[in-house]
C-alpha cells in the first residue's frame, strides 16, 4: 500500500534533503508503522519526530489526509491506501 509523507523544509536535512517520501507498506498500516519505517531509514528524522519512548513530540503535528492525527487515533490511526501524511513542526518566535 502506497503512502506519501511530505517533509517540511526545516526537517529535510534529516531526510537526505527529500521533500516527499514514498513508502510501500503492507496493508493495513498505521501512522505509527509509517514512523517506524521512517526511523529505520532516517534515524535523525525520527529523533526530531518522536522522543526516546517513541512518543510523538508535542511540537510536531502530523496530518493524515488533512486531519490532525491527535484528533484521530494518534499513532494508532489506520491509514487508507494512497494516504498522505503531512508533517508540520510548530513554529515559535518573538
């Protein structure tokens, strides 16, 4: 099952400067399984997305087909074929 992960500019160096990652995972799959796959391929990216307990970092938002994952089922959110995951880190400033 094809999954597309969109990587924002600030995180691209941790993903070998790629803006889009295409994954082919077995069905059914979850957001957590996608993050596990990314962790295996891009360990530096995983450290920016999840903490040492593999919990989603508070300041990073994950949108699954336009819906914020925390409003769905978090990392347990089941993905449909051809799902799109958009990663958006929070921005702070002053």
